C-alpha cells in the first residue's frame, strides 16, 4: 500500500497515475480518501487524481497535536513525494481548511482550489457546546446508533445512505477522534487573508448543508482573490460530492481543464 513519509508524518494515499494534470482531493472531518471515489471514477480518465487520509483518519495516524497549517504542509509534502511541482487542490470541509492554508503558505504549488462545503472562519459559538458534547461521548463510549445518526445528519445529505460510513466510524478506536477534534475546534480564522489567495478557485455548496450555511460559501466567492464560480447544489447537504456527484463532477472537470 502506498505511504508517504513527510517529515516523520506517515500519510496513506492513492494515486490514479497518468500524465494528466494533477488534482489532490482532501477529505472532511470523520471521512477518509474514499469519499472522493465518485470524483476519481469520473475524472481519472483525464486527470491524475490523488486522494489521501489526513491525520487521525483512515490509515493515517495523528502522532500528537497538530493544526491545519501542519496538514497543509502534509499536502504539499505529498506533492514532493510524488515529484509534482504543483496541483489543483480540491478539499471538502476540513479538506478545504487545509487546502486554503496550502494556497497561503505555498502559493507557487497550488494551481487552483476547488472548495466543497467549506468556509474560512471558525465554528459558530452557538454550535460549539453540542459538538463538544458529541465528541466527549464519542471518545469515551464510541458512536452508538443515536450518536452516529446525529453526526451523519450533519455531514450527509438528506436521504443519502450513510450506513457504510457509520460502520467505519464504529470500527475505529473511540479516542482517535480527540486530536482531530481539537484541531477542528481550535483552528484560526482565515477570513482576513482570503484576498491573498489569488489562484483560480471554484466553490461548491449544498443548499441543505446542516454544518456550514450557504452564506459562508458566498463569503468565499466574494473575498477570495480569484473565485470564478459558486456552484449551488439543490438538495445537497454537507458532503455534496458524495450525494450529488453529477452536480460536482461536470463543473469540476471544466475547472480542471482550464486551470489544472
């Protein structure tokens, strides 16, 4: 299995190969590289699609406290490992958090950004107590059916069959959520720096996203230095690329053809 050692952090990744322009897909919180299977299936005929497991998820461990700036360095280090000068970075939710940080810290390596159901800011104060209670229960007791269902209703689109993801969550050590959750809740606010990100960007957002409101996507469109389009996806929740891949893949392919 392919692993990359990036400054002592071992990352699991998959690479479709090929000679096409490269795109690195970075997943959301509680997810892993497999959440981009619909995109890889649709795009690997034309583009080199790279997916990976971020710290604390899938087959990549979290060795201690980290920030999304560290995750951004992981992503750029994966490019180094693969011998790539640059790539388009596509990130869903926390994958978007790290992708925007990579665009700030290593702008010469990021040819474009595809931002899916993400935001530049921090968690809303009113949401924090519920999230903290969920994480505490998860870390000590694991995700029972009620908790897993509640979390899935936040992450997944209405009507999407999330049973396979719930099975993954239940199979993981409950305490493995703690470091990634601390990173999620402790992240810094990028909003004042969005104008510094001048690479081309496209934003996708489900209009039924229960985790991040559409207004945050509109802020990205407005404040990023070169956002070419906001794709609003009717009926889609937070993980819109999973439940509504046809609404994501077409515009994403056109974006990659122009800027990849």
